[in-house]
């Protein structure tokens, strides 16, 4: 396939409010690709319905997620920003790829195991085949690079396996994608239980810092963050609370762990937590302001998603017609 630029694709679900884990682990990185790559950033509403959603909230969050993309620095003129359900080829290719994905492979997905434990009353087929839809998202655009958080690594591996398998059977059809998984921020952990991932669906409001939290909320949450009893700001595996705060502080200030240890040597956790809160709130302030401006203009957001869907649809159709021809569907 002739491409003048390599392609980047990523997706965010419009479910729940996004956390600083989503921000530092994925979204913050998205804008760095805009110049060099052809970039597609998708609001994956079809993935969101694998767990029950309140319709009005799903609709509202779809707008919000798009606005948040833009507030995090994604210029709609330099990036294709769109909503998954607006481009029917995602569902179409998703079905096809289901037929090239093994039951055993899907059974091994840790996110499926986690989610089916959490939503035991609704272990639907969509939850099970979620990774094949994600593979379709990626492969539809002949994606080279997929920036995602570390929690999506297994799904990405599966997308690569599916692409290679399909190519093996039908000759070169899909670009085999690579992940772009920032290891320097690693996982951001819960502030209340620092051995567990910070999750947007956590019911403990003090455990999670949302991108759109007010400064007061951010300061309060960091103040309450769980640490330990040795009163020493030092990065260490046996100090998960302090290490997590250091990771967050490093991400917002670009200071190294050594610098941070020196900065707070001899000081108490109170000072340290306040500094982390300040750095986080200051870092997020421009995003919050820009979001407020964007979300007030629905018509503009609608024109962005419409233009994005038109653009995405053009590329999606190209891949889909190739797939149909290779499989043996009558044109
Ligand atoms: N599964 C991803 C998540 O929950 C969202 C997603 C869906 C995605 N399709 C994608 C991410 C394609 C990257 C590429 O975070």
C-alpha cells in the first residue's frame, strides 16, 4: 500500500470521566504525532455499550470525549477526530475478524476476565468479542502505530496476531500495527489503594483524580492520598503510595526521581502532597479551561465529528472493499 505518511490510530471510550491515568498514559501523547503521521482519534461508543450505559449519559459523554480530545491539544484540522458508530465499517470489519479470532484467544484476555467478574449479570457476547472490534478499529486504517496505555497491550498483541493470520491466508491485506506504550509514566495507581490501577469506574471518589476536577478537589484528593509511615520521599517498590505520587509529580514537572527525592528530603509528606497537587492542578488547568469553552458549542463539535467521520469513512471503505474481495464476497 502506498502511503505518504504512516498512520496512527487510537480510541477512548466515552464511559465515565477520564482520569489523569488516561491523560498521562495515553491522551497527552496523542498530539505529538499530528505533524508526522496521518492520525485518527476515535470516540469508541460501540465499545462502551459492552457494559450498560444510560443513553443520555452516553450521548453527553460522546460530546465530552471529543471536546476533551481537542482540549488536550488535538487540532481537528491536523487530526481526524470522529465517533466510531458514525463509520459503519467498524462493525462490518469487526464481524469479519470475529471469524478469524479464536475462542481460546478471547478467553485469555485479562480485561474480559476482569470485566466479566465485575459485571457478572451481563457477560454479553460483545464484551467477549470486544478485542476483535478493537482490532477492526486499528486494521481498518492500515495503522502503523497505536498509542495506548499499558493495560491495552494484550489487546494490541491480539490485533497483530489477527492481522498476520489474515495476511497469511489471503496475502498482504493489513498493515501489522505496533504499539506505542509510554513506559516512563507507567501505570498511575489509585490514590487510596496504590497497588491497584487508578480506574475511572472506582466508586471511591478520593482514589481517582479526573482530568476535569477542580483545583480544590485535586488538592483535597492528594492530601488524603495513602502513603506510609516512614516519612521519606523515596521511590521504592515497597513504598507504592509515595512512588505513585512521585510518578505523577514527575509526569507533570519533568523532574527526575533523584531531583524529587532531593527536593523533599527532610520535609514531611504534607509538603510533598501539596506540591504534587499543585503541579497536577496547574498542568491540567489549560485543559479544563479549553474544555469548558469547547463543550459550550455543540454545533461546532457536531461539525467536527461530521467532518471526521467523512474523512475516516473514505479510508475505511478502501480497506473494507479490499477485504471483501479477498474473502470472496461478490461485489
Ligand atoms: N480498548 C481501548 C481502551 O479501553 C479503547 C479502544 C478501542 C482503542 N479501540 C481502540 C484503543 C483502538 C486503541 C486503538 O482504552
